[in-house]
């Protein structure tokens, strides 16, 4: 079922309403149960959600190719900044025994690798429905699972070792 035609940027083509509905369902929504309890990390996660949703929206709208690539680069740089923040916490407090530090960092490396593969795919061709659906699902699943299973563990460690971190900006 087609909702209409997108004419900006990418070639004119039908926009599949089923794909639009999948993407809308996969937009990331911040809820308090995603909080790791460390203000700086929580604020960065919220900003990541905004940036991811902006990119997903641009893909869904078939925004101009240059805008999509700019948003990809913008998101990638922020992800690196965020991962650096978490790594800094892990490194600065390694002495206190965050046991999952290496696993946590390896997940970050895997995300960057996979994100770069998506970016390479995007640079070689315009995003089709399959690319948009796969990328949207991957981003949504990766971030929600990573925050709930890995980042919250870091938050528990940091708050337990240094309760003030939950209150600092």
C-alpha cells in the first residue's frame, strides 16, 4: 500500500506505509526504567535517542541524501563521544573493580563496527525499504538491550562505589 511519493533528494518512488508503520513503532522513547542512575550518562542516552529518532525520521521521509549522510555522521560522532564518556568512567574507576569493563567496551567496538557497515551500505546506494527497516530495528534493539543489560550494570557499580555520581551533572 503506497502513501504517496517522496520527491526530495533520493529518486522519486513510492513510500510503503507498512515500512512507515514499522519505523514509527521502532522510534526510541526514553523512559525512567532506562536510567542508569548516573546523570551524565542518562543525559547522553536521551540525546542519543533524539539523534537516532531524527535520523530514522529522515530515512523514513526520504530526506535529501546529503541530509541523511550528515545525520549519520552527526550520530556517529556523538556515539563515539558517549562511548568515550563511559570508557572514562570504567578506566577512572577500574581500581574499584568494575568486572564487566572489557565486555562493555567490546560491545561498544561491535556497535561502531556494525554502524560503519550500515554507513558503507548507505554510501554505496540510496536506502531502500529493507535497509531502513533493518537499520531501524537494529538501532532500536541494540540501544534498548545495551542500556538495560550492560549500561545499567555500570550504573549500579558507579552508584554503589560513588553515590555522588547519581546527583552530579
